C-alpha cells in the first residue's frame, strides 16, 4: 500500500496526467479494479471524460464514483440493507418533532425556533457535527469545561437535540454523513476495495468523517493517487497560514501525510506538473500572468496589451446576460462549440434566473448547475392552492388560485365562466359550492346557470377526500393520504408528464426536466412526513404550514440534456473542464466577497472558542474570505483562451453598485486591460439573433434608435430576418378596417344602441369596436358600483315623484316629513327590486345605501327649490324613447344600413308660460360632468340634445300649446358640504346648499340654474339640436365604413385614453402614434355655433 500525490497549479495538467495514467494502466491490467473518486456533482462529466479519452470509448474496469456512490456499491456487494436516508427535509422534520416534544427543556433556542429559517440553521449545524465527526460525548465534555453563559446554554440545547436526533435515526434511518461511518465499519469485508487502485481528483480537502473512512481504506488498497492544487515551488509539505492562497491545499497535504503515518502507508515521491504558463496558457500571456500573480504577495504585472482577459461594465444583471449571450453567439460564429464556453457567478440565485431567461430567448442549449427550488412550479401552486382553499373554506382567493394553475380538472373557459359567476353572485364558502347555484345575477341567462352548475359539480368531484380531511382530529398520515387521493383523482402525474413532454418539444429542456421530476420529489416529501410524523395529530393550518415549509425546501436536480451545452455554475460548487471561453458575471461588491454572517446558532467568536476546545467545525466567516480567493483562483484558471468578467452598475431595483475588489486586483496585474463601458460596446450588440431582435422591439418599440437599427440591419445580409421584424414593427401601420360585409355581420344592417354608443365612437373608433363589436366589458364583481348607484337613484326618484303625485303634492308643496318618508321607501323598494343580495352583505355597502338615501332626499329637496325658483315642475321621469329609420330620416345610413336609437330621459320639466309650453331636459350625473359645446361639435356630447329632440316628440303628443326648449341641463347627485358662519340663519345655509345643487348646462337663466352656465337663446338651442341630429347620422355613416384604428381626442393635456377601460387591450401608445391623435382646441361658443351653422348649410 502506498500514497502518491500529483501536485501542480491550476492548468498544469494534474487531472489529465492522472486520467491518462489510469486509462493506460487499466488497459494493461484488465483484472485490476480502478476506483476514481470525485465530488458528487463531478461524477457524470468525469465518466464522460474517461470514455472519450479511452481508445475503445469504454471503461470496463474503471469506476468513477463519489463517496456516497462508493458506499452504496460496497453495501450492494456485501448485501447490507440500506436504511432510509434522511435528506435535508427529513432532518428538519425530525428536528421539528424533537422541538415539539422537548420544547420545555430548551433554554436559548426556543426563543427563535419559530423564526423563518431557524430550524434549517439548526439542521445545518447538526449536519456539520456529523460531517466533522463530532461525537455526543465530545459535546458533553465541552459543556463540562464551559462556564455558564450564552454559548453554554446554546451548546446544551444543541447537544440535547443532537442526542435525540441520533437516538431516533439509529435503527431506522441513515444520514448521508452517517453512510461513511457505516462504510468505515464494513470496508474490511469488501472485495471491491481490497487491492484496488484508488484515485482522488477534484477535492480541496477531506472532512473528518471522510478521513475516518480513509483510515480504513488506505491499508486495503494497492496504491492511492491524490491530485492536489498547489504551487510546487512553495514549501507545500509545511503547514501554511490562512491568508495564503494555497493554505487549503497545504492543509489537505498535511491531512494526507497524517493518514499515511497513522496507517503505515508508504508515501511515494510526488509527481510535479509543469507550470501552467508552459502548458495551458502557453499562447495566452494575459491568462498566464493572471494565474501567476492573482492573490499573491508578489505581483508580476503584464504591461503589454492583451485580449485574453476582458472586463465589461453593464447597467444591470439583465444587460450582463444580454452581453454574454451576444458574445456566445459571436464565438459560435467563429467555430466554438457550446460546451467550450461556460458562465460562472458568485450569486447563482440571481444570475441563474436572468441567464436562463436570456439563453432560452436566444435558443442556446444550457445546463444550470444547481438544484432548483420548486416554489414557482405550477404543481406546487396546485398543492398550496388546494390546501389554502380547504383551510379557508373555499375562499375566492383559494379556489381560483388552484383553478388558475392550469392543472385542475377544468379547462380555461370553464374556469373563466365559474369565476365570472362567483364574482357576480358573491359565492363564498364550501356550503355555497356544495349546493346548486340558484341565484341568477344580472347579465346571466338561465341556460348559462345550468352550465355553470355542471362546472361546479365537475370542480368538486375530485375534492371530496380533501374536504373530509379538514377535521380537527386528523393525523398527518390521514391528511397526506387525503391530499394524494385528490391528486390521483386529478390525474396529476399524467398531466405533469404530458406538460413536460410539450416543454421538451418546444426546446425548453431545463423546465421540461423540472416538471418531469417534480411529482416524485413531492411524493417523497410526503412519504417522509408520513414516516416521521404520520401518527401525530395536527391541526389543518399547522399541516398546511408544514407542507409549505417542505415545498419551500424542496429542490429538484437536473442533468444536462446533452453534452454540447453551456454550463451556468457557481464559483465553488461547479467543476469545469476544457473551457475555452469563460464568462464570470456579477463581479460586484456585495457578491464578492460573499457577505456571510455565519450561522445564527453559532457566531464566529463561538466557533473559535469551540475550536480551541478541540471541536473542529467548518470554516467560519473570517476564514471563508480566504477560502473564497482560492476558489476564485481555481475557477478563473479554467479559461483556456479567454476570460471575460462583467459587473453591473445597478441592482435589479436600480440601486448603484461598485465593482468588486477582484476587478482592481486583475487590473493591477494587467494594467492595460480596458473596462468596456455599455456605451462603448457595439451599438447593435443585443440584436444578434431574431428572438433577441423581436424581444428588443417589444420592450423598446418607441425608441428613436429604430432608424439606427434599420440602417445597421440593411448593411448586414445575415440579419435579413431581423430587419423584416424591425421594418414590420417600426414601419407605417396600415389602417385597420372592416369590409362592408364584416360590418354587417358584426353590427348588423340595423345598428342598434344608445346615443352614448355614438359618443363612444366619436371619442375613439377602437374603443367602440372593443366595446360594441367584440362586446368586451368590465367584469361584474358583485360589488356596489357607480352603475348600481345610478340605477338605484334613477328608480328611487321615479318612485318618489310617482308617490308624491299620488298623494296630491308638487315638489315645492310636499311636507318635509312625508317627503323623507316617501324617499326612504322609494330607495328600499328599488334596492329590493334589484334583487342583489350582496348589497346588504357588508357594512360598507349598507353605508353606501344609507348615503344614497341621503342624496335622494337632497335631490327631492332641490327639486322643490327648483320648482319654486324657476317655476318648472317635473312632468315625466325615466321616460323611454325609440327612434327607427322608418320614422326618422336621419337614421338612414349609407350602403343601406340603418340605425335604431333608444334611450331613457331622466327627467322632463315643463312650465306653461302664456301661449307656449317651455320644457327642460335634465340628466342625472354622479360625477362632475359639464356640458361642453366643443364636445357637442366633435360628437362626444350628443345625449342631452338628442334627449331634447326626443322630449319634444313625446310632449307634442300631449301638449296643445307650442313647445319651446328652455334648456338642457345636468343635475349632479351629491349631498354637498358648505361653509357656514356662526351668524348664518337656516335660510342662508339652505341658499348656500342650493347654490351647490343648481342645474348646469345650456339654456336660459333663472335662480335654479348656475350663473356660470352660459345663456343660450331659443334659436341657438334649436341650432345645437339640429346639428346634433346631423352629427348622429354623420357618425353612423362613419361607423359603417368599418374603420377600426384608434383615433383618440386630445384637449390640452387630457387624452380620451387616460381613463379608458380598454387602454391595456387596444395597443395604442401616444408616443410614436401621435398622428392618430385628434388635437382639438377649446373654441368660444360663438365660434362653435358658427361652425355648426356652416356644417348644416353645407350638409356635410
């Protein structure tokens, strides 16, 4: 038995030498067993390396293993039954159980035990105890030596949990760390290990528990080879200092020497590899200089210009990802394979996401070398949504969180129909879902209700087992079984498999593998729950928290979909080989050095105290800083031809960032290395492929850079496809329009609607198309809206006036008590007739109804005042009218189309004056809308004057006297507050209130009309009415032309799009489409009236 070390710096060829030697020896000695041990994450790539290096492309007597895989191989050989191995989730569950059972014994840890992540920290520390072979009796001995204090009580708590943990797992379970102790105990029986040639490659040292196993292994083997990354020029056989670059390696060598001495193993002369500058970096002086001097006391600058090492400063992590993708595309064009390029980072959580997104967009094959958290996986959302729904008794949020995952038993259309109904009918609670839906909200037909009930039954079908599991006395086993009965009823495994396959067909291989693995991962999690806590009674909310914590910790591992792919990895965990171009992203402060506060359980000082008491643990935060430099050296030396470092100047949230100290260290060695700034990079860097070009267009389609893009793409033949995309996006848009036959099919040959429909068309053609063509509308959410308020107000006012007249009163003669009583009854009757149960569902709605009653009372009071001051009395309320082309010439349109206009006039007041009957049209408004004659001209305010025409038609049937239009007005629904002085009388306060409630609009002036309103004479009102009728026909003719493009109106700074409910749907953006906006100025009434007159005279 002997030990030989292979020593050399990064890039000196240690692994190459070892692999070639083993392949050569294995070919000569086919009966000899060769075991090559590498870190777990390196096993697959090392196996591939041996296969490709072998002349026969196979390795019959060479096994590439990790410590854990070796243990299982030996156990299989010896017929040792494998115990259930506890992973991190299993350990945390077990610790949770111990804490629940022994919580009263804890002195310090119980204060923090419910803090998020704290149990995970305890688990990590206990794992560390196992890895570093810390025995229970050592902890007990240490406690005896410690004085009482915080560390004493911490260690006492941890010791108790550690002992209980080991006691529970001793017979049934096994930890990954414990595998090696078992392997140590049985190694001497193994024929596989006896006289084997064993090699260790890729390790930077061994943990104590690994060293214990090696004590048993070393005497058994024929020879052991170990590669060690160290500078052979240094005194590598002597202990180093923590701040030295190769301190870890010297510590590693010391441990190997001790093992050899303890086992009586011969130490052969080491194999010394040549300098990297003479091998890997022979033709790359910049990389050679960096390897030679980085983190060394003596810096040997390379003062010549070089391109081996480049540094780029980008705005954000996303820009870094885009830059890296463009460079990869560039090197691919030069003939490099994807597998010859890699990206590393010290922040894989952030950069793994942004790089994955960018590479998927670019169509690059890649492998993200990290176990991925599953919290954003749709299946996890299914599980969490189901549990939320059951715990919250079918709350709206829980039900539709589950249904909208896309993995329920309902399709998308069914989910939308059910959601629309549940919102409109305010369906809440399991009881509501368990009974057939009977209530029919406004806008729903009876046939729809039947269909929705069928959807309800289908939705509930797989949930019965889970609904029964909500009982308080259920155990963890019963709840878990109920959940999985539900998941099986949903055929979840089949759905996930199908979804994974569809992702694979789309080329989204990483995500496909995640969905392929997620079901079994979650099943294993629940199996651990049942095994460890199955018979424990647990409240449903506690069970839900337990499941969510487990899902938060669950990760799925994937493997590369193929050999030729880009590796995205971590600077410490990832092992790389044969990388010609290496990208190092996120080289900024806060990322390098990594900020570490150590364990919450043990801080740096406490670790140092334990170290002095011979309790060896992992490196603390202070030592980690030096270890990090060693890993940085290792990873940067993987670049064989080019190393490109990038850093952002801003975080994702826009906060400023500085480059890491590493950038300065590199520039000290390579002073001629320029930092490429974002503005100095090729301007078209991000447009290297069609997907990137299209993506840029979607994000920046209004930027002036479009001309630069077009000019660039025109000159580059390879970008013909991209240029077509840009030309389409930035070129002139064709006018959207419908053929005459399409207009007839969409709207009908008789276009039916209200005046407000034509006002909508006048405001914007696109909005009209969306609202009246596609019938898009805002969802009925079952809440008291302004539309409801308006409906109740109109109905209540009609009921009040009818009741008032039935009692023989007029608005100005009715007694106040009777008036208020009639108003209250009118509001209550109107609410009851609406049959909307949600109106009384909560205090907020009750308050709004009470507030509405107050407003109606104020309106009844104002109506009496208006009758007194102006002499006008209500004659008709909520009067409907219908105009058809048969009777109204203006409703006959071009191309044989016709219009049918209908409406309801809120109120018509009349006053007999001499030989004539004067009338007013009044429309109730809940907002602050005012009549604007400029908007009458444009067609945006035609309602009042159309109503005036309709009122005249209605009154002509009843009135013998000539009719004279006195005015058209708005009455604003409000109960105003006024400022009253202490000396004001009731009459003076009433006057102030009435001033706030005066009518606004166009017409003659009296005390019932606000003085601010302009006085319009009879002829002017007639002109406006005639123009309105003309405009109605004109808009109808425009409508049947089929034009659909947006044409919003802008007055001053107000654009009709500002409050349009369809703004997010129509795609219009003012910037870049300014030619579509109609800029209208506010003209004086006299000028507007003249334009109306001119239009009527011309007949256009």
